[in-house]
């Protein structure tokens, strides 16, 4: 059954801004990292000011010892070490969480898309190391090669935010993938190359505790306190062993599952809340909390809890504790002739782009185009230059590898790389935007196929379709006629169709019967109207009267549309089209759709807001990609 309109309906819709759909794990991660770049910059400047105004005070404060003891045993470290080895564990825990989320739910769930950014990430570390070793050959500073290899996620994404729309949104995901590989390997380097005097019994104790964590996870324990206690014990064991304990954070993050909220769990949570509403007892309150927790993956809950703290507190404090150096003319003159400074600066600013761009190009050529970057080559170049921002991990390794004058020179190299990487990325952006529009689009977006998220393709002979059949952009919405958010999105869709003749719109039913008791009947009523060729007219009436969806109301709408009401009433009574609605619901389950409205644009799930600006931008990007792929 097909309902096609060659023309879009006239738009009398206002501009609705709906922000609920904008809150997704990846977008929240990117938004927090981007915003934290300013906090990180402020902390860096504060450290420099403090050290240059009162250097003795700065050093005395961060050398203050803080002890935690239990039964005569414990850990006693200077505040700087608590920051570097303690709180930074939470930073790498969040990095591990995001890596796992991308593996389970993001672009990397298609393992074919992991190979190229992983290769680029590895080569983006090898080339800077080679440059650093070449510059420092024969010097005592050669052991500090690890300081030249890592990209800082917060600063990199912050720079992309400052550059605005000059690079495509997908470049942020590409950079995030590369930096996750970067951080993972960097921690391996820290554990192997920068851990001294390893105590084997303590190391074995840490590995045994980690084995217990794996066992606890395997039996399905979900209590956070159990993992917190075991993680703390593993951290202490690694600290005592001489291996940098921040690796515990990354390992625990990678073990934390991420999954979309199953509709069955959401319905169960709704039932528990209704039971609590009827009988608000402490037992039911605990059941509701457990039900809500089980409906959201541990990965997302922990990211929501820890990521703002790591980005806005822990990493800036790390910069405050480590970036304080007394800047003088003598230091600058010595630094810019020092192999330490030059090795870090050229390793990051030159080696990172060469490694990332060269690896992506060579992989694409050797695979004969089967492994293609998810953005255009101009965006790859911009990503390569912006990856030259090596701050957090570079600084962490510098504090492990250097002391005294060499540490000061390393910090100058790290700060200089931040400035030069931004300048290089800005230059790349200017060159790209000087190109003609079509070449610019190809340079930014590329021609790679996007991942298909829509499990059941659009079938014009079955789906309800509005718009030209040959439109380059297709929007599929899973919706519920009683859902208020779908009601807010509906005029936005009409405005979008009125303003874009190259868009085809498809409606699929997803009645959320646990929260909207009339949604199923309304969906069947729309199908009864479709039987008489009036689906879209009924569609608009149902949204115009979301508070009146009883059976008698639906019959009245059929009369208003001039339908055969006896036939309509009989089909509604017999539930003739219940199976048709169930097929849409099944297709939603196959695509991991659990809420409404959910949009797919050219078979790709739309994760942004669904106001007119966000949808128009997504449609424009999808149209550009479709045109480029078609040649």
C-alpha cells in the first residue's frame, strides 16, 4: 500500500526547538570535551602565572604529602603524584568507556570501519617517535620519545569547535577514534617503558585482582561498589609494583558494556513506576530504581557521572599541577635549541599529520578503495594537523621521563605544539574553503559509503511515502500519534518538506502502548484511512487532536474526511490492520529503536536535535554525500 504526494504540504508550522533528541552519549562526550578545552586552557595559564609569580609556593604546594592509611598500611604520595597517578585514572576510565561505547553502539560496531582509523592512529604515533629519536640521537634525552606521540582529545575537539562549520561533524568522531587508539597505546608505553623497578609479587597481585574483576563481571554482578573496591585494590597493587596504575582506569572502562535501552526494559520500568505510583512503599521505590538502572547501560550511566568531572575538574587540575614553569628569555633560548623541545614540537606538529594522512592514503591505495576514510581528504588533512595537539598524555609522560631543565624544555615543546597545530589546522581550513563549492564538498565530506542503521529498507509499495520517488534524501520517522514529542516534530517535518523539494519522507508506526494507551488504536485508524487513500489526511488530523484519540473520535475524523465510515468502523473493530502496525514495530526493534520520534536520514540514524535547523543541516549533508557518490 503506497501513499505518495508529489508535492509537499504547505507549511504553516512554527519553528519548534526540541532538544531531547540531542542528548546522545557520543554528542554528550564531544560537547563536554569541547567545552573543557577552555577550562583546560585557563588552568594552564593559571599554572604559568602561579609559577612565575611565586615559584616556591607553587612547588611547595604540589610537593605536600598526603597519606591514606588503614591498619598501619597505606599510600603516601605528594599531591602532584596523587594527581598524576590517582585522579588521572578516572580520566583514562572515561576514555575506556567511550572506546567501549563506540565498539558496542557507535561507528566501530562495524569492525570494517575500525581498521583504517586504527592504522592511522598507530602510524600517527610511530612517525612522531621516529622524528623525536632522529633529533635526539646521541643525547641523554632520547628516552623521552613517548612525550612526542599522543594527541590531547580535549584540546583537539576544542579547536574543532573554534573552527565551527569549516569541517564536517563526522571528523569529530574520526578524531575521537584515533585518539582512543592513541591513548590505549600510550598507556601501554607508560606501563612498559616508563615503569621502573617493577615489584613482581605486587604486579602478580594486581593481575590476580583484575582476574577477580573479570570473574565478578562474568557472573553478572552490577553493583558499582564491588567494582570500585576491586579497582582500588588493583590500583594500589600496581602502584606498589612500580607500574603506572592509570592503566587500571582504561582496563575497567573497556570492560563496561554499552547497549541501547531495550524497549522491553523500558516497558518494565514503566510498569514498576505505575506500581509505585499506586502504592509508594520503600520496597517498590527500590524496585523502581533498579528497573531504571537496568534500562540504561552501565557505560552510559558511568559516562554521565564521571565525564563532566574528568573534563572540567581532573584534567584542568592535572594541568595546574604540572604546567607551572618559570618562563624567561634564557629558558626560551635554551628550549628552542634543545633536542627535547624540537623533538616534541616537530614530532607532534610534523609527524602526526604525516603519520595519519600517509597511513590513511596508503591503506586506501593498498586496499584498492575498500578502506576509505569516512570524511574527505581535506578533512583528513585537517584531522592530521589538529592531532598535533599533544597535551595531557604528553605532559604525563614528560613528568615520568624528565626532570629539571629537560622537563622545562619538554613543557615548552608541548605548549608550542598546541599553538602550531592550531595554526596549521586553520591554514588547512582556509585552503579548503578557497576551493570551488563542489571540490570543497568532496574535500570535506568524501564519497565513502555511510553505515546503514535502518534494518528494513524503504519499500515504496508498502511504506507510507510523501515526496518525489527519486529524491536523493529519504527521511524515515518512527513515530507515535499520542507522543507529544512526535507532535512537536510534525510541523517541523512539514516545514522541512516545504523547503526541500529533494526530500522524501516515510512514516512508520511505533506505538508506545505502555505510556500512550491510545497510540495503537490511532495507528490502526491511520491504516484504515490508508485503505481508502487518506493516510496523510488522517495523519495530520491525529496530530492536530492528540488529546482526543478514543474510538469515537477516530470515527468522527473519518466522517470529517468523507470516508466510508461503516467500512472504517468495521476495520477498526476487527483490528484488520493490527498486523500491518506490528510489522512496523518489528522493523523498529530490528533497528534498535526504542523511543519516539526516531529519525533515519538516508538509512543512517539521526542523533541530533530535530528542530528545523538541525534537520535541515542533516538533510543538506546527506544530499551532498548522495550527489558526490553519484558523481
